[in-house]
C-alpha cells in the first residue's frame, strides 16, 4: 500500500463536498411514531379509567365492609389510584404531547419513549410487589383475627394473584433488560448525531 498521498488535494476535495442538510424523516418513520403516540394515548385513557374505578371501589369498600379490612383495602386502592394518575401523567403525557418531527426530533422521541418505557416497567414491577405485600397483609390480618377474611379471598390471593405477580415481575425484568440495551444504543446515536451537527 502506497503512503505517498496528496493530502493537499484530498483536503481540497473534502472541503468541496456539500454537507447534507438534515433530512426530513420518512413517511414510515412518522407513521410508526404516530402509532406509538396513539397506543400511548389509549393506555393513558385506560389507566385514567382504572384509577377512577379504584377510587369508586375504595369508597364502596368503606361503605360496605366492616372493621380494619375496609380501611386496609380502601387505603390500598386509593394509593393505587393516586400512583396510577401520577405515572400516567409522568410517562404517557410526554409521549402523547411530543411534536418535534425533524430527524433529530424523531431520534429524541425514540430516546424519550425508551426512557419512559423503562420507568413504566419499573412502576409495574412495583405494583406487582404491592399486590404481593397486600396478600401478605391479608394473611397476617387473618392470623391476627382468625376468620375475619373469607377463605376464598385468601386462597385467590395466595394461589393466583401472588404467583402471577411474581411471574409479572420476572417478565418485566426481562423487558427492562431489553430496554436498557436499546437505551444504550439510542443514547450513542443521539451523541453521534450531536457531534455531526
């Protein structure tokens, strides 16, 4: 391989090349981003509806149940409703409201979506852990005051809800790992894009 390059000619040639302007994203990119926003909007509305149902259920439990269990159940539902409203506002709203559709903006949208998805998965893991805790509290309450909770309810939480919650935490942890890898890739792309600006 020869090492007698004409660097002056190479530099002149390089300087004469036109620098491409930022490209407008393709229709396919915009369609996928629009679908993502639409999906996020449906999830947000569903969670707002779920929060409303939890608030109504908390009120009904306070009216219909007796003793310490009604306060425990109502508190659990109210905390769930408030945290659902908070997460819906923090996670879904920024994606639904996003509107910068330049090439850089689309890349930023993907990065933001990835970060918010990670936050959403972790919130759902926390929700599953809260269900396991609630199940343990029911068993503890029944041990403390034997017969205060229906056996069917205890069995449903012990044999169905708690094992499914453990599986949910495990499945979400795999999603968290996938999103973490994706986030590293997107962060590198964003850094490269800024260097080239």
